């Protein structure tokens, strides 16, 4: 099913220069090494969502290969999940991962930047997203936060794990080396030779270290995003974790 009729071809809704199907292939293969402490980030999000009663559910924006969705449905056995992504490859892989949950999980196409899907079929108890909101520019993020506030069930949360923009040159350098070090450590733990780290460097994946950052990557400063959450009327706005330019932060819609 496509939410409001979106489909995708070679690139998804990010448009020209946006996320490509080849990026999906790369990320499916290497994401577990390229993301610092992915298991911890996933656990933090699972801990932060309000526990779901029967009929309640979560919506995931840009679900990728479905790792977060799988963890959410395991941690919250009465929850359902609507997992959205613009990439056909990602939807295929996440459907395979989530089929174990039967009709508790639905995977659908959407374009993150589009407004149509934001009239969601049911009010979620949480909207979650990992490593995707940075494909929107600042104004689009601001609008997304306001729209998600409108879509959420009272008491529900918007929980984001994402790349954030360092505000100074030294803090960019810190983000670059701390991300690099985390990937090197994860790669060494994997095979003792660090092959995934070599791939990370070859692909120029660390946008804080890159001389030619991809224009599709538009991270915003963390403080701006916390302010946009507050402006959208979220309460309990907080940062839960941060390393290597990756942050997990959230806001709650008052009950
Ligand atoms: C870096 S991956 C992250 C995947 C997953 N959330 C994770 O953390 O493992 C970025 C994801 O965002 C999706 N994406 C990027 N731009 C998009 C857009 N404009 N509309 C829909 N999906 C988009 C990609 O297809 C991809 O699955």
C-alpha cells in the first residue's frame, strides 16, 4: 500500500540527489557498522515510547530495513506499527523482517517531505524515526514537527534519532573523529581486520569528515530542533543520547 499514492523509482522522494536505491543496498549491508551504537539507540527509543494497549500503535518514518520496528514490536507486544519508507528496497527488506508479526505490522510507501501522508489513518502513541529527518531542510523539519504534534494521540511522543549539525568548526571536527572511532571499533569487533571501517572510509560516509558532503544531507543544529519541538507545543523536550554527531531526542504531546 502506498500512503497517499507515493511510489518510487531510482531515487525516492528526496528528489534529485536524494537517497538512491544503491544507498539502500549499501545501508542494508553496512548500516550495522556505520551507525554508532545502533543497538543502544534502538533500545533508548523502545524505552521512551509509551507502552501500547490493544489497538494502540506507533508510526515509523523512514523505517529502512526494519530493525527499529522489529525491536518496538518485540518490546511492546500489544502494539501495532505502520512503517513508512520511500525506497522499494527498504520496504522489501523491512516487510521480510516484520512479517513475523503478522497484521501488527504494515509497511507502506511515502515521501517524507510530502504533506499528504500526515493525515494518518489512526492517531499514534509515538512517531519515531532514525537517521532520516536530516534529509529535510530546517523549515521542512519545523513543519514536520508541528504536523506530527497534530497527528499524535495526547500523551504520545515524537522520538528522533538523527545526525545533527555541529555549530562550530571544532565541534564538527569532534563529531567527525568520534563517529570515525566508533565505526572503527565496531568494525574491529566484527572481524578483527576492520573491513566495514574500510568500506565506511571508501564510501566517504562520514559527512562531518567529507570534503564533499552530499547535498541531500541537511542536518540542523540540535538546539534549533529542540526549539522547534517546543514551538510546536511539545513538552518534556529532552536529549537522551549523543555521540559522533548522532543524537536521540524527543518531545511529548501533553495528555
Ligand atoms: C540512513 S537510512 C536509515 C534507515 C533506518 N531508519 C535506520 O535507522 O536504519 C535513511 C532512510 O530514509 C529513507 N528516505 C530518505 N529520504 C526519504 C524521503 N524523502 N522519503 C521517504 N524515505 C526517505 C531511505 O529510503 C532510507 O530507508
